C-alpha cells in the first residue's frame, strides 16, 4: 500500500474530511512516509485510527495528534488539530526534493515539521488558522505490535484470523495469554472501520460476564484487537461435548451468567445482534463471558437500522439450547 505526497496547492478533502493540499500527486512506499522512526516513536503518533476514535481525545484548542487514514485507496498521514471547538484534519504532504509540508513551509522530517509549527505557532493552513500547541499522547488502549507475539491459530473471524498470543505488559514485567483478532491486510476501508468500531465498543465494557478488551495494535499490519483469552472454548462446544453429562445446576448457572452479561450490555445501550451459544466463551474457571461484538451497535448512535430477522435468533434460543425447548415457556 502507498501513501500520497503532492506538489502545488489545491484544497481537497478525503472521505473523513481531512484537507488535502496536493494537485499533482505522486506516490511513495508507505514505509518511507509513515513508518520512519521519528514518526513511530513520537508520543503524538496514534497509528491507523479513524477520526471517531481520536476526536474525543482532543479537548482543548491547540491539542493535536498524528495518525494514518485512507483516501482514494491510499494510506496518508493526517495531522488532527482541535481548533475553535472542532477537530480539523490536515494531510502531511511530501516533496521528494524538499521534504515534508502542510501548506508551504518544508522540513526534512515529519517530526521537524511538527516541531517548527509548534515553535513558530504558524497555522496548519492560512485558511483555517489552526495552531498546534499540545501533543495528545497515545491512550493506554493503543498497543505496540512488539508487545504481542502470535501463537497458534484459534479460528477465523469476520475480518481475519483469531490467534492465541502472548502479551507483554507493564514494561516487560508481566506476560499473559490473550486472544487476538487480526484484520486482513487486503481488507477494505469499510471493513477496517467496522473492525475499529468493534474495538471502540469493547473499550466501554467492563463486566465479569463480558470478554475483557485489552487494546488495539494499529501501528503496523495486521491490525489487532487484543482481548481476554477464554481457554475452555465456546458454550456451544461445551454443550456438544458434555451432552448428557452436564448437571442442571451448571446449565442454570450458565443461563444466569448470560443473563447477567446481557443485562449489563443493555444498560450500556449495546445492541449485540449476534447472541448465540457460539459467541459465549468459557473462562478457565468455566465462567460464561459474552464475546464477538463485530455486529454490535451502540443504541445512541443506531439510526433506523433493521435487524435481519432470519439470521439473528432472539435470546430465547440461547436458553432453549441450554435447557431444552420443552423446559422454556415462550410468549
């Protein structure tokens, strides 16, 4: 994949509303622009994250961060800046002979360009008047790829593969087993946005009967969602394996744990849309945890979206699969 650079100025916008200042466009390999060490190590570099994830992080005029975004099938670098109560997004352009620039002033590296704009208080563009003052550091939920070591493949997800992995946290002092969802490198922009939406939703949820979200890795490919590992597999697998062996008290406990998780999600205004035994995982202590938020929505942001009644069974089906249809009185 490649990143845009450009020549003479002409204001255009990408799909996320970022201002482009290029008329004649050329391309260079992505690593030449976005994965140089001065960018990778910068406290304000957030990786390939959509504006919906970064805008809430910038609260005061002058707050800024650097991220990757996509326009016309190209990966580009955008400087996101809080200005006059709104967030503006400016493309980083590159002249192969004269370095990097936003509008006119050029510097040899991106870090030097940002430092110059901070020191001189020169606006990102004359038309916007947006000035960068305070860098917004990466939040704890944005993880580095080098902290994650993928292990055996556990299965396939909607966006890519799911792996057992080793996650090193707290400066290398602790290692833990985690599950990692990966995003296919060839995925469309829409698929990447859905992937990040799933991570955004999971960040909100903290409950003993909901799989715990640990973070996302977005600096390199593949993009990753890192979450709690449930070694005992899915409830569906358990039911099939323990058919005729599992006690009624165990089944009742599973129902109560599922109900507890669903009640919590309802209070969080989550519409899961894919509740099923296959999406309920069992921890090392055999505790049920609701997972897979790939089709979920936040009720506050869901507008007139119809559920597919044929492919999404109501929650009563989950209870029937545990206790047997005859023991559940439906409406």
